C-alpha cells in the first residue's frame, strides 16, 4: 500500500482538517524552503486516509481525481520554476505535461478535463515518485537561488496554488463519497461536536459610504485581489450569522423553490468591507459565502506578467465571487480580500449563505 490502510466511518469533512496542518504552516512569515516543505507534506498527508481506488475516481466533470491533484501540483513547480531557473534540470517524464497541465494554453496542450478519471496510468506510485523527484529538485533550487526575487515570487505562488488544490482534493473526494450508497467517509473519527443551538437570526447594520476594497500590504495575494480601490456602498445590513441547514430546509419545505419572487438567475450578497468589524460571526473558515458580485476585474486590474498570466484573468466571466474560506481551506490561506469564484450552479464546494438587505 502507498498509504496506511484506514477504514473511515465519520460522516463529513471536519473543521479539524485545518488544525492537522503542521504548526509551521500556520505561520504568516516563514522561510520559503520551510513553507515549501510543509505545503508539499500537507498535500500528501491529506491522502493518507484514501484507499488506492479513491485516487482515480472522477465523480463529475468539474471534479478531478486525487491522483491528478497530486501530479498537477508537481507539474506546476516543474513547468514554471524548474524548467526555467535550472538549466541542469532533468524532466521526470516529458509526456506528463499533456496529462497534468490544467489550462495554461501558453505552455502547451492539456488533456480533456472531463476525462481525467480515465487515466489509470501513470499509477499513484508513479505520481508519488514524480512528486519526490520535483521536491528534491526544488529544494536544490531554493538553496541555490534563494535570493532571486522572481524565483521567490513564483515559488510562493506555487505554494499558494497547492493550497488551493488541497481544498479541491478534499471537496472532490467529498463529492465522490457522497454518490456512494455505502456512505464512506474521509475521517475515521468524528471530531468533538462544536454544534450549539443557533442564535436568533439578527442583522448588523452598516452605514455604507466610500470604502477601500482589495489587497494592501506586502504579504502574498493573488492578482485578482488587486489593485486596492474605492467603492461606494449604500447603507446595508448583513445577517450576524450564516443561514443554518435547518433554516434552508424549512425554506424549501415551505415552497421557496417554487416561488420565482425569491430568485434571481444567480447569486446572493455579502460585502468585503463588513469583515473588518466584529459584529458578524462565522465570517471565516466555516463555508465559502456566495456574493452577488460577478467575478470581474477590479478597476485598473493587471494580470501577472509572463507565462503565469493566465492564472486568474481568463476566468473573469460568467462566475460569481465567494468569500471567507471553508472548513477545509488551509488557515493561512484565508483573508478578507481573497476572491474565490465559481459558476452559480456549482454545488460541490463547502459553500453557504448569509442574508443581506438594504437599510
């Protein structure tokens, strides 16, 4: 077996997945080599609960097999760093570029996304060997050229990119397990229950006005979080907590889906600026919160330069922004300015709702 043989019984992916990361990964500022090692180890650690058969399942076109996530995140470092910054680098397998490129047209062709589950080869063991090959070469690169600013930028991006795939790996497994009538689960023990009776649903009012939106400071951010700019908000109110499963069930039971007055074609609302205060709960790390904001570029947006320019900008159409992170988002990956995005019919992520209204 590639990983320990664990029989899993728990019914859902728990909040404790965040806490299982190495404590060093939660530090905001750490040496780049340390961050790289922790990130790569965390991804493999998330797979220890999987059986060999779990690695190749693709339960729908929007999901990817766990094996593909493991290989794609290795390919990212190989393609954008090792092949560029190390003239002596020996590619592990040149044909992997076709299989594990996701969507970067500027670097070559990519295998059809909806058919990733057809790839029984390379094996999971081959993919783990690939990761080890890339890890060894990356550690040498970081040791040799640790003072190269462009290399550092791309290596840090690679770590954050891999954290995105850590979450996708878990949500894709969640979706696959949800279709199995045996009701398999990812974790063998249910974490201590944090459930309490929901507090009454009340609203916090905000005066609106001209507020800054977008990332500021020297810490890492994705290009779609910038530039920081001013936005005019009308007075509004937000629910102090998220909508509960029971409330959503009651809405459906009462015929909410049958009443078109309750529905637009897409979207709900939550405002980034409200996260700066302390009047709202469950703002970060429970579920991604849908907003009514189309995923579009900020004023004066500029995508990254070079081959990595396709990272976010090409998706700025027909999608809506989500905020706040979920129970499987790495803790140091969550920030108020983070703009996740999915088409409005996407259902397999850990996403939820917060009510909003005009004041």
